């Protein structure tokens, strides 16, 4: 087994260098033909070696959670950065390539999200102890990509800027507009649109924990008459709205449901309505979700390519009236989350256990690096039913952001 693993790693490391200490105590040094970072790791069991050999996309993360793979004289982030950089090389890893090909064949089933399964998938991650999210999120609990217009904003400032950046694209040009927030999280976006723009907002979620906290927040803010939250699947919305916003939810829709999702947006928008979709995406061709992420973090989740997304929109008759790509904003966001989680790690361990902390560390480091070195990004799509629903040029967006900044 060690001999085969040694052969694969020799071919895998094309950039930078990796030192590996095997379970039997022997050490190997792998040097790529191009410059790159250096990292080192140690195997603590032959089972971990076997996992990395057979299914690295799943097995490496599980071995780290179990403590049978350990970074040596470097951080987990450093080790993952080296491995994820080299995973983008043409040579790649034969075992992972075969596993990815199998996942691609099965991805329709993996991302099959009927209502019952969608609710179960959401509960897996979003119904965790709410105190966990207080350890690393901003004060408004924005669990999605922040927006750094200057690049040096604090997390709270960047998340506030994100909400107003999105609001500017919704063209909330008068009070009293009805807004549907699909996948409303803990209610921060809905409350902001109501408080700062005078909108009447309905937020829907499949998370009972998020629903409970959102309703509490609306009541505490004195906005219960203007904002309501419901436990509701988007497919069951029957009302038409002036505006629709969805932030960080499209990743959970599932590729087989894209046309259903955009058809529902079309049907729920008034004739002159505007919708804004904010989602993680990928800058390359359609792919698959990492199996470790699918199993432990976001079951049924997937970061779509723009080609998949636009193909589904085209079949609904909706206009894509604006598209913006946010490249490294999420990497900056997650870097702050990762730092905050590290500071509060003992509190997270008290809520769960050591294995959970290792899982969450692996998730945050891997997610950050997926934006830094593996082509993930965020996109914001503005959608309308009517070609004339918004002004001819984009100046109204900038004016709206300047106005809220000055207030």
C-alpha cells in the first residue's frame, strides 16, 4: 500500500513540495518541477493511508477528523493549500479522478432534493446549536459571502455592505414594496430591507432553528408587523411579489430542480418585478460536489457553473438584466470566520467535541481555499419578467448605495 501511495504522490506533487511520514515511521520527500508552497504530514494509521489511496476526496477529511492524518510543522490550511493547488494540475490523482467521474454520473441522484429531503438536508447544517454560529459570524449572523468594496472592512462592515449592495440591485425606490426572501437565514436581510428601505418582507426557510430566531429578532426590533417568517419550501409559494431576493440558497436547490426554481421566481414576480439571486458558483464547466462536503457539511449542495444556471433561466423567459462576479470576497469572508473559530475553539468543543471541531476546521480551511485556488466565486444575477422593469443604465444602483452610506 505504501509503495503504491508513494508512486501516486510522486506524480501528484507537480508544484511545491510535500514531506510525508508514514505509519511505519519512514519519511518520503516529494518535490514538484515548479515552485510552490511546502507542507508536511504524518499518517497515524494504515487505514488513513488506505483512505487517501482509494478515495482522497472523502478519506483525507475523515482521517483528519479522526486524528489519523496530522499536519507536521505547518497548519492545516498550509497542508490543504498545497494539496488543493496540486489537485488542479492536469496530472491530478487517478483515484480521485475515477471517484469524481462516478460522482458525475450519480450527481442527479445526489442532488435530488424533493421537499422532504431538502428539509432534512437543511436541518443537517442549519439546525445546529445556534451558539456555534455566534462564535464566528458577524453580529447580524450573515452566513454568506460578505462584500469588501475597499478591501479593509471589518466583518460587520463588509456584511452590512453586502446587504446594501444587494438592496441596490433590487431597486427599492419606494416604501411599501412587497419582498420575498427565499432562504432567509436568521432574518438579517429581511430585517434590513424592512428597517432601511420600508419594504414589507416575507422570509421563508426550511430550518426550524433559523425560523425561531428570525421571529424573535423581528419582535425585538419592533418589525413583526412589517416582516414575517414562515417554514415554507419555495415550491409552495403562491403569492406574487414586487421583489424577490435569495442569498446563499440556490446552492441547495439541486441541478434537477433549476428550471423549477426559476419558473417559480417568474411566477411569483409581479409583471414589473425585480429579483436578485446571490449564489456560490464555479468558473469552469459543470462538476460535482466534494464527497466530504456532501457527507458532513452540505448534503445535497452544489456550486453551479454559470452555464448550468443560464441554461435553466433561458427556458423560463426571464431576463438576466445584470450579472456581477465576486471573485475573492468569499475567501476574505471565510478567512475571518476561520480566525474567529480558532479563537473560540474551546467553546465550540464544549458545545460538541474534538472531532466536531476538527470537522469544522477542515470545512472552513477547505472552503476558503476553494475560492483562492480552485475557481469558486460568487455571482449575483438580477432577473426581471419585463425588459423595461429597470432603468436603461446601472447608475441607480450606485446612487442607492451612496444614499444609504450617507444616511
